[in-house]
C-alpha cells in the first residue's frame, strides 16, 4: 500500500488482483476464502456474472445525467425499497456515512423544536462530522469534538426510558458490527420502538452492514423487534460499487427543496447495478440462504470447542467470534492460512461471508480458525 494510504488504513501486505465467487487471488496467484469482502461491501462475492453483465451494458449509457433527470433503474430501485418498508420514499447517495448524514438532516428538519439525539453505546455510524457524533468510540470522536453534534449514548436496554418528547431521533444498528457484533434482543428492540412511537421520536435503523439480506431478512430490523421510520443502507447495495440509500416511510413526507443533494448519488450507472442486486436478493431468496449458511458456519465453529473462543454470536452472514487472544493477531494468522477476516474490537474476529459462500467453505473456515487458535494457545499467545 502506498504511503498516502497506509497511515489511514494500515496494510495487509498483499494485493488482491482477481476474484471469483467467495475466493480472491493475490499477485502471487494464492487463493483466499474471502470473509472480509471489502468490509462487507462485496455482498454477492466477486465477479458475479449477472452484475457484471448489467454493469457492462450500463457503461454504454449516460453515467451521471444528474438527479433531476428521469432514470428508470432509479425509480425501480426506489420501488423495491418502498415495498420493503411498507410504502416509502428514498434518497440515494454514495456511502453509508452519507446515508447517515442524510437521515440526520432529515430528522432535524422534520422534528423542529426538539433538541436531543440518542444513539447506542458501542455503535458505529461513520466518520464524517454528523455521523461521527453518533459513533460511540471516543477514539474516533474526541479529536473532533468541536465540530460534531452532541449526542446522548445509552446502553440498548436504557434507551426506552431515555426517549422523551425532546428526542429528535434514536439511531441504532439492529446488529452492531464494528462495536463487537452484538445483535439487539427482540424484546429490547420492541421496547425501543414503543418508546419512540409514544414520544413521537423518529426511529432510524443503521442497516449499512446488516441490511439487504445479510442477516437473514431483507432488513435485519425485522429480526430484532425494530419498526424503524427510516433505514440507512450501503455496502452491498450495488454489489460493492459506491452506493448508499436512505428509505423512509411515506407518512414523513419529503425533504424540503434544496435542503440536501448529491452530485453522484443515484447516478444511472450505479442504479442499474443496484436494481439488479436488489432483484437478485428477492428472486433468489438470498436472505434465506444467508440465514442457513450463517447457521451452518456458526454451528461449525461452536461444535469444534475451539480453545480461546469465548463466544460465537451474530445473525446470518454477520458473525462475531469473541476470543481470549488479540483479534488483530488472529486476523493476521488467518490470512497466512488463506482466510481473510477482520476485527470488531480488540477481542472479536468478524466474519462477513458473501452470498457466494458454500457449506464446504464454511467448514473449511471453521477448521482454519480452530487450527489457528490451537496454535496460538499452545504458544501462549492467549495470555496477551
């Protein structure tokens, strides 16, 4: 990685040049099972033939005509999202943090006269200034305290009692990713929903990582008792191309004119791919596939009684493995053995398989994890 980027992102020490389904290949031709998938953005795996064909044909059209011009793919994509939320409207952007920023602005405009925003402890919502206020970890927020909004962070179980008539909105992840892969309990989700309805606060679900079928339902909110007014999406929304969206219920109306916008958001090129991606999720019942394969992978890990593994949790293809060993050390060793993963805190390894994952790959990944953890335990690395 070049010096311009290594300081911000760190380095993995390999360059990935080719991908096929659940596999990627480095410059030396070595094959890896990809459970990293660009932080989950490659939701369909690599070189999906349907998405490749749509993208190829879209390149011959007008790439960025501007949001004011009609776009059939954009309209159809919005229609799919509207159906999933029970009747709604959409704003399209380029990333998850942009979706959060749009939702934040919409909430403030809609809830005039209110003055408090609530978010969840351990939550992660992005690094732009508005989203950064919602993100819990002080290491991200503290250096920029002067330019980020003041947000009240609560444990999930404390949110219902914290919501009041002054609350603009509650932002919450149905399954926390960066914060350690913690699914919200269904009873807690239902209580948060009830408290927001009772007090007229907006409930905004950050499904940037958990949504679009990954957790076993098109929206993971349905699995944890949440009935959000707005949902933020990105990552796999267009198969890994830069794309995000906010979808909200019709009863909220629309943004006032000129209060928000995006030059590239909803561009025709990306919308063609997003339309195809959402259609694939629906037609091929990929949410059910994610639920089944996620259970197979989690069960395979649990059944091995792996030393140094304290817990396996998550939903669908968003899995966290809590360990007694530094997660970053584990991720490095997994890579050497041909399995790409990422961390979710200092003691949690995160697996983000794509829809392309198979039962055989799930078992192989569990074996690689078991072998790695056993070696680290024997060498005494679990004492770190």
